[in-house]
């Protein structure tokens, strides 16, 4: 096609140039875009390096600031240091105040117990006074009636004399004189009777006023004690921290010195090899079992509110069986000891085997006489369940634990029986110790009972000096579960032979603890350290009052498991020596006879097994 004008030429050339450019420079746009991206990347890299340097510098500054803050926290400003010292001083004061509050609370509790006991005595005295007043009133009434009768008789005689009149002078002089003498005697007797009646009425009024005054005083004292106790409890509840301070002391030396004088006698300890004699002891769950000091008897306590005493040789419930006690005396206990209102949680024999102690959930501890089977005394004054109690070595003192009060109560008791068969009890002294935690069991470290060990719900073991009421030592971290029983180690001998049996004595150097963490620990009280741990596959503590025991020679310890298996450990090797199973339910207690050849165990299903005796069931 021909080009007609210059513009057409220009247009055609321009199009051809454009086609050439499109053909030769097709990647120019991409190259330019790539170059721009490269430039941007370089710029961003430089900016990233700047930011990293900035971040590194800020991190270093942050570390410096953290270091300065730590130093400031540790050292603090002078104002902060002063404030910290003031706070520490306040905390120390609060701790001391809390300790004083607990001490005051314990003293108030003791005062309240003493005042209740004094109030009871005063009420008994006032009751006797009222009876005496009533008797005197009755006597006064009788005398008044006699006076009235005498007055009537006198009036009759006077009228007779007047009615006789003048002819009386003709009567013999002796008859007239006799009437005058009789009249004078009656008048004198009447005056004396009236004076006596006035004295009795005056004395009656005085006794009544004294009684009202004493009652008002006792009411004021009790109200004051209640006010003090409630105030101390309120202050204790508002305090958030608890402080327990115990003085370190070794309670073993006195017992060891005393026991070193004993004659040597070693019983033959035999692990069970024969099938036990089984018997159903109670109508409901058994809580405790204990062998007597002589080994001739054993007692059980149950939720059926009864204590039953059995012949340890035959397993028969006693009715006319003879019990041999100190100095070859004999007694015939009844088969079942009653009087408790709720479950029996602990039983114990005294050293002479003539009394049995039972701690009950009805807030009382009872003492039964095995000679008559009668209840000799009830130790009251508790406001909570009594979980455990023990006699001391000479049976003159009883120590018990009250669950709800967190109190250990130590009483020195004298019990005498008159020739008329009347028992008289005197509480010579009472001491109460605040334990800070519920206690499941306690034991006497020495025979005199001057040192007590208690195992608690808070997994701790505490030692107490009953002479002062103070804590000697608190051993913490022994167990991971609550302590269910305590048993003090025996001497590998027995005390001097007394007529019919050997009285066991305790070493007091070691204590065996049983716990819900399924372990038993042997603790050396001379160093306050755990020296042995007893555990086994299959052993599981089945209750909060499951009790373990030593063998009489101290070579073995025994405890019952929740599956009914009875375990025996060697105290030297800490290994299981033997395990036997006869129970079908959880074992609640084990007691080893002092003769070493018999073991008694009880379970929750009312069954008692007598290991080492002839086989059979009852």
C-alpha cells in the first residue's frame, strides 16, 4: 500500500519501532521490577540490622534493669528495710501472743475442769446440808409436837389442880409437892425445847443463806470461766498462724536406770505355726483387744458398748473362771462388763490384773473391778469422745485423750474399798495438756508415767512431761499419714517374779508407730530418729485405731492388714519374717501375750483369733 503523506510515514515508522521494541525488549519490564525488588530487599536488610541492634541494646538494658530490681528487692531502700523489720517484729509479737493464747486456753480449760469438779463437790455438800436441814426440820417438828402434847398435859394437870381447889389442902402434902415438882419439870423441859427449836430455826436460816451464797459464787465463777474460755477461743480463731515450741529432753534415762535393777527373765517367743482358735466375741464391730499383764486373760471392746474378758488359755467367756493376780489372790469376774453408753474404743489392764479400763465415745473413762465385775468408777468431766487411755505402772494414775477438746488429761487416782464393800475414789491431781491435733493413741514412755508419747492425726509424734504439762519434743515428718497406734519397746527381760507371774517392764528407748501410710516406724527416743521402717507388699492399715505391738522380747513387731493378713517383721533386719491369714475382714488390733507363745488378733467382723492355741472355733 502506498503512503500518500508524511504523517502516514511517521505513523508507520512509529508502529514498526514499537514492534521492534516489543520484540527486542520484552523482558525489560521484568528486569526493572526485579531491580526494584532487589533495592527494596537491600533497604529492608539494612533496616532489620538496625532493628536487631536496637533490640539487642534494649535487651541489655532490660537485663540491667532486672538486676537492679533484684538488688533493690534484696537490699531494698532504707525505708523498705525499716518497714520489713517492723513487719518481722509484728510477726514475732503475734507468734508470742498466739503461744500465750494457747497457754491461756489450756489453763482456762484446766480451770474450767477444776471448777466443774469443785462445783460438783459443793453441790454434793449442799445436798448433804439440805438433807441435814430437812432432818433437823423433821426433828424440830417432832419436838414441837411433843411440846404441844406436854403443854396439853400440863394444862390438863393445872385444870385438875384448880378444880380440886380448897379440898386440896386436906390432901396429903406429898401429893401436892409431887404435882408441883412435875409441873416445874415439864415447864423446864418446855423452855429447853423452845430454845432448841429457836436455835434450829436460826441454824436452818444460816445454812440456807450460806447455800444460796455458795451457789451464787459458783455460778459467777463458772460464768467467768466460760467468758475467759470463749474469749481465748475467739482470739485463737482470729489468729492465722500457729506456733509450737517444745523443749528438747530425753525421757529415757530415768526408765533405763529404773529397769536396770530388774531381775532377768526372758520369755520364749514363738511365731504362730498352728491354725488359730476362732471365736465370735461381740454382737457388733470390735475396736480394740488387749492381753492382761499376766497373760492369763484378754479383753475386747466393741461398738456394742461392752467390754468382755476371756480366758486366754481356752478362749471361753469368763463367768466363774479364776483369775490369778498379784500375791496369788483370786477373783471371779463376770463375763461381760457393762455401763458404757457408747462404743468402747480402748481397753487396758492394770499391773495387778484386778482392774480393767475402758475408754468410750460417751465422753468418759470407766474402771471395772474384776473381782466383782462391777463398775468401780467413771472418770467424767470430758466434753468429747475419749479415744484412748492407759494405767501407769502402779495403777494409781490414768491418762486419757479427748477427741473434740484436743486435750491430754492425766489424773492421779486412788481407789480404796472399805470393809463394807464401798469403793472410795480420790483424784489426787489432774493435769491437762493441749495437743494441737487429734490423737489416735498414746503410751507411757516410762513405768512411772512421767513421760507420755502421743500419735496424732497430723502425722506427728509428740512427747509430754506430765509433771509440768509441757511438750518435750515434737517429731514431724515421720509418716505421710495419720498415726494409728503407739507401742513402747520392752526390755528383753521381765521384772522380779511376784508370786504367780512376771510383771513386764518397758525399755522406753524406742517407740513403734503404725500409720495410715501403710508403714510402721521404729523411733529411737535417745536420738529422736527413725531407725527402722517396716512395710510389705499387701500390707494396708485398715482403720484409724489399728494397733500394732512388740513381741515380749522385742525381736519382732506385728500388725494386721485390711485384707485380714497378720504380718510379722524382724526388728533387726526390718524384713517380713512371716505372714498368716485367718481373718476375712480388716484387723483392728494385735496383742502379744507376755508368755511369748500366744498372739491375739481381732477384726471388724467380731472375730478374735487366738494364735498358738489349739485349733477350733466357737
